[in-house]
């Protein structure tokens, strides 16, 4: 077999949402990165192979939608892929990693060995099926974002499987006695509504459910249950959720085709005109191995909105515990689920994202250091994604200072958090530091008071807008009182995080990739946030007493806009010219409004 060796700073194992964002963020902060992924497409549970929606804190609590790289990807998908085509989605995720400078992407490559030097990992090796090649990656820091925590058995990292006893952490939802059961895995379905009746003949090996009782009364009508995505086609919680996956997949396929047969051929479920478009053959996993870090997040932390001095991410998805019996449990009254809604975000500490006993091992995704109950909230992909960006950023700081993840957490947490906030990663218990240049400058606009643009909170939060409602063609001006050399600017636009100004099916508008395409919503096509700033210009005073343009951008689709400047000036102003809504109009007569969250320049 051919053997390749890669020398990098940071190696990420697993190319789901968490692993992708870890790799991208580390690369953007200057590290040489290798991303080893065992599938032909990126995205993990969000990829075309599984097709789970990306949920997060903002899916349940207003104004908490995840930002940073995740929002960057979501906005590009909204702009380029309004029909939510999964091939286009796969291509976008591939593009984000493959064409990011500093990343070596190893796809179809399963990690299967790790070399150790005491309590440090020196290299990992994976087999690439498509090329019959062994790839060995040597790195300073490793991140396991594989979901199933492949580096735990390969390195001896402390880890846990199953549910804790209540006595261990004082958790209300803990068990009387700990066990090894987990949440199960699911196969999802994709269906499309047509304008005529569609017949369905099930395969002979499919389960046969002639009554709703045989379906365990799970929600399954096309009239009111479009948002369920058949998550309840779930098994495996009572078995080994890693080693039994192939057998569990076989059973899930029987159930999936049997459920569709039931909906089409056994009773009226509003499915006559619906056709089955896609069935997953790769189960979407919820839970398997969780690492143990210097901090273990608990149910009490999640419910009490805990703040941590080393907070680098946050969550607010409900405690959403799928009980191990899965499909076999009754769907009446949600008996197969244990839930508790949250109303406030909780912090996720960096100490829960690196190993307690392996010096250079970090992790992000559905394997962080959390109890089973806390994990029921942290496991969703929006939360996993921002944890991934945090891990990549922390790795970059650690490598730059020659530190282990633990030492970086102890000595450089302020720098890590500064970078995350500057990269538009919201942290609910911290405020972004504004540069001294902008803090001491005069900021004004004829459209109103723009002070909110430098308050360090770049979104609506806790009942406060934190933004400036300006007018198109009305400038927002910084005056410095002296000549300064400006090197860059930072602008945060309103990308409609709660998706209130996006066209499409209102029941699915917060979900990036709907699995059900209904004719009643024009095939469930979506638009782009119409409130987004589309066109703007930066100007400085000119020699003739007017203003000259030094930067102009059109067709902007990003919430966070940053770029370099090379100007010396006593003042600079931002002139918003168009939003995506105003660009559709023949004329706004100067009355068009724009909503912005931050405008800052740097020396």
C-alpha cells in the first residue's frame, strides 16, 4: 500500500459540522491543518447521507441563533441554494474546506491508529479507501470531532458511555443506578408532494404496520407532522451504538419502509399525493462515547444558565433525551422522550473541550465532557459547530504560544475569547472589547444616534436591540481629531438571525434543509434575508473639501464583513447604499432603512 506523511500544526479527525469549523477556524488563524474524514461528503449528520437539520440554541430561544462560520455557511446556502438541494449543500461544505488555504483535506479516510509519546499524541494514521493509501498525520494538537470518539480507544483518553446515577452530580434526571444505555440512531425520510395520487409498493422485507398502534402511535400524518422528519424511526439505545450499527441499520430500514407503507396504504394520513424521494442508508447517531475533560458539564449547569470564566461557546437547546427504547416506546404524550425547555443560554467552558489525561487532545461535537443529561442539550449541530470554531481558535492560540490546550486555557483565555468575539462568535456572558481608537473617537450620523454600533454586543439580546436603525445614503462617521493610519474595518450587518424576513414556508423557515417539499409552499423554496445590507461604501475627506471613496462593496451576503484598508485620515464614514429589499425597488426616495450591529476601524 502507498503511504503518505503529512506534517501539520493541527489535525482534526471527523468532518462533521464541528470538525469542519474547527479546521476552518484554525486555518484562518494561520495554522497548517489536516482534516481526516471517513465519508465521501462533509457535514456528518447534516450531509446528504443523513440529512438532519442543523438545530441549535436559536431554534428554541429567540435571538440566540449561532453565528460565526456557521452563519456564514448558512447565508451562502440561502443565497445560492434557495431550493435546499442537497447536492448543492454538499458542494458548498466541500468548497468551504477544500479551498480554504492551509487545510489538507483527506476524505474517505478512516482513522485507525494513533502513535503516542507518553501522554501526548504524535501522529494518527488513516486508510483512504478510494486510493488504497495510508495517510499518517503528525501534528502538535489533535481534535477528535468524529462523533464516536475514535481517538479514545486509540490513545487511552478518559471517556464514558451511558447514563450517570443521580448521586454522581446531583442531577434531577439522573438514574438511581448508572447504566451503559444511550440515545438511539435514526434513518430519515425525504418526501415530495405532487399533484396526483402516487402508489407505493413496499419491499417484501419491510415491516408491516396495519394500525397506528403497531406504529406505537408515533406522529406520522402529512397534514400536521411535516416538522417531525421521522426522527422517531430510532433504535440502538439498548445496544452497542458503535459496534452494532450495521445490524441496527438493517432494522431501521425495515421500519422506515414499513412506516411509509403504513402512511400510504393503511388508513388516511394525507399522503395519497406524496412520493417517497429518499431514504437514508447511513444512520444518524445521537450518542456514543463522551470524553472526560477538566470540567464536566451537568444538568444543573444547563438549567441554571451557568457562566464560566473560560466560556468559549454556549447552548440553549432543550434537554432533549430520547429514551433508549426508541421506536418501541409509545409516542402518546411524548412517552419516548424526556424534555425540559430552557429559556436562557448556558456557557460551555474550554475545560470541557480538551482531555483530562491526554496532553494535546481536544474535542468538539457530540463527544464533549458532559453528563448524559447535559449532553441531551449540547449534542445538536448548531451548538457542536460553535464548539468546533472555539476548539480551532483555541488550538491556534495554543500553537502560537507553544502551549498545551490546558495551559492555553489557563494563560491565554482572554486572547482566545477576543478572537472568537471578533470572529462574530457570540458569548452570552461577555462583551466584545472595542478598540481604543473607536472608543475615543466621535461617532455620529444625521439618521440618529449610532452609539450602539460600538457597544460590543452584535445582536439583539436580553430585550435590547443593540443595533442602529439608520437610513440608506445617510453616513455614519468616525472623527478622530488627528491623522491616523487605518489598516482594516469590521462591520456586522443584520442577517435576520430569527429569519423573520425570509420568504418561504413559515413552519420550516428556521431550518436550513427541509425534508418535506409541499406544493402549498411552492415547493418549499426560500429567499434571502431582505433586511441584509447589500451595498455600501467607505469614504474619507478629500482635498477639495468633499468625500472620496476608499472601499465599496456590492452584492454582500455576509453578516460579518471585514477587509483591509490602507489610508491615512482624520475621519472615515460608512455610507449604506442598498439592502436586499431596497435593491428590488425602483426608487426608495431616500427613505430606505438599514439595521446594523457594529462598525469599527483599526489602526
